[in-house]
């Protein structure tokens, strides 16, 4: 999330600055070699020509490859990249060297072209090799930052707690945590087996996120979960809040959870993690397809992991005939499946 990403951005920024410094030193050393031969001006001319030459060489590879259709396109791209591309690239460097004053030899022009390639390729290779290390450094820095977070009571308000009954699953409890203005959640963790693990953005989580609000959808028979949230206030100060969800209360009758059907979809009375929900679609041809609710659709932002409160079928040629909620029943060691069919008209 926002604060987590800033740490790695700083690390990559420092590495990019170091790379630019090294490239500058390499180009300076190269210029000095040519200046010692009285060819500093010619070197600058060819070096400046390297950018348009590189673009022309890329076009010489890309445009013919695009003209090839089917699986042969990739083969054509690689063939051109190692044949016509280098020929155009180094050939144009040779031509630029001959046009310079004083003229450069073929070897001198090729060395300028080769160093230009290294300036592009070598940093990219080093960045790829450094990526796992940067990731680990970023995680370490984030953990160190979180360890200094001030312990604070939860800023979110538990807006609503409800009890529902689901066929084949049993009783479920729901909660809505409403964020006050100015609060930005960086990370939320769920205690499992004595360890706090990040949740709210993964398959199987009983928590889903709606911006800075969160919704819990859990089995009443399971122990009340313990949570840990890292969040920032309006002044950008980092806080940590630990708490345990309220246990099930049998003071009110649990309602039956059923969807409200619409012409092109349905709506549940509470927000549910989208990975819990599957839908069935039927086509006039007789084709039937069961899939996750958002399969084939553009996924919402990472800060929206709940099923849309009003779900709509985006395929106008099919009819949404049923919806199901699936949950892992730890006590029974199986998947529970609560299925709801569209009423016949």
C-alpha cells in the first residue's frame, strides 16, 4: 500500500542515481580517450546521433515483425533483432562516423555504438538482478518502520454487526468497519497460529476492503479473530491498533442470507469477499459456465476486494441463473457451498 511502496521507491531512486553517476563517469572517460586523439567533436557528433539511430534500428525490427501474423511473429521478431537490427544500428553508426569531422574509423564508430548499447542493457540487467534484494530491503525497512508505530485504539468505528444463516454453511457473522476522515490504512493483519499475517487482499480471507472501510464475513462457529491494523492519520503519523472481534451474540435471531435478484444481476445485504462468490451463466445455445464472480472482468482497484454491492452480469448474451457462496469449514474439513437460484419468472 502507499507507505509500503514509498520505501522501495526511495531504494530504486538511489540505485537509479548511482547508475546515472556511473554512466556519466563512463561517458566522460570515453570522451577523454577520443579527445586525446583530437576527435572530441567527432565523438560528440556520433554520441548524439546514437539516440535517433537506436530508434531507427528498433523500428527496423518492430515494423516488419508486426507485419507477420500468427505464432511466426515472435520468431520473426527474434530473427530481425539479431540480424537486421544490429546491421542497421552499427551501419548507421559507421555512416555517422564517416560524416564526422575528423572522420572516425569503423572500429571507433563501432565502439561508440557498443558502449551506447551497454549504457542501456547493463543497467537493465543489473536492475533485474537487484530486484529481489531491493524487495527484501524494502520489506525490512517497512517492518522496522512498523515496529516504531504508536499503539493506538482503533480509529475505525464498528458500524454494524449482523448474523445470518447460510444453507450448507451455517451461521455467519458480519462486521463493517467504517474509517473516519483522514485515515489511510497501510496494512491489516489477521492472527493465525500465533502469527500475524497480512490479509484483506488475498484469496480465502474473511476480510475484504472497500477503500479505507473493511467488511468481515466469518463463521460464527470459529473463534473470534484477532486483528492488527497499521494506519496513518491526517498528519501522516503511523499508528498500530490491536483488537479482537466481538464474539457471537445470540440475543437476536439470525436472518437468512439471500440475494435480491435484479434483471441483470443481484445484490446481497452485506459486502462479501469477492473470492467467496461464484456465479452461473447460461446462453441461448445451451452453454452453461460456472466461474468466480469477476472472472473475465476488469478487476477493481487493490483497495476494493469486496463483491460489488450491486453485482451486474457484464455479458449481455447470457443470463445469470445462480450465485453461490463458498467457505472453508474447518470443523468439517470441507468446502461449504450455499447456492441460490434465480426465481423462475
